[in-house]
């Protein structure tokens, strides 16, 4: 089934004049950009709207990474903030026990542990993007694996999640390595 070019709703990759071109299954489509209500969106308006939210378009028209311009320290601060949110953001009332959303999301059987493990793996990926060597990322992956596997055990795994704090361990490992590199 083919659609006329004026009915194709695309987020433009390249533009020429008032039309945009995008590739679908190896076929290039040309036509205006259409919103959900069927109204035409001018490419200039689309680009301006994304710039207001911090998104920029690169020269070839592809979407740029909104986090690509962060310095090394800013990226590390972002990782530390996320690790704190995951592992030690809250205090159990009446005690000195700290826990994070990792422990809360982990209460959802299986799915919660998969979600928190995926977030932890993203932290490891970011560490690798910061230049962490293979031995450090292997150790970080080990921490994530232990946290993920033991966390799957009902209740006892959730208590382990609260005490083990794999994300804080990983950020601490990364920070120590980066501090050694600075000397």
C-alpha cells in the first residue's frame, strides 16, 4: 500500500524548500510534515520548537544528542546524582537506613529488577563513554550482575538491594579511576 506524498507524516531528516525527505524501508518519501490532526508543519517551526527545549539539529539534519555538550565533570555529576537517586535518596523513618528508588522499583516482581538493572547498565555505558578501561567496566558489570541476580529473590533480594548499593559502588570506582587519571 502506498500513500501519496502529501499524506505521509514524517519527522524530516533533510529538507529542501517546504518539503522534507525521509527514508522508509529503503524508499525515500517526499512531502510536507503533517501533525496528528492532519495540519502541515513548516520545517522552520519544527526546528525552532526543538531548539527551545535544548535540541539542536546537526548539519546533516539528524537529531543531535542533547547531552553531547556536557563536560567530563558535568557527566560525572549527572552519574553521581542518578546513583544517589537509585541507592540512597531516602531515609527510612526512625532509622538511619538509606534507600533509593532501586529498592522501591525492585518491589515489583521481575519487571522492577529488569528496569533498575537496565538503568544500572546505562551508568556502566556512560562510564565506558568517559573512557573507563575494560577491567573497570568489567568490575562495574559484576556489581550490576550481583545486584540484578540477587535482587530477583523476593523480599530478601530487595533488602540486599538497599544494602549493596551497586550504583554508588560503580560511581565511586569511576571517580577513583578518574582522579588517578588527572595526576
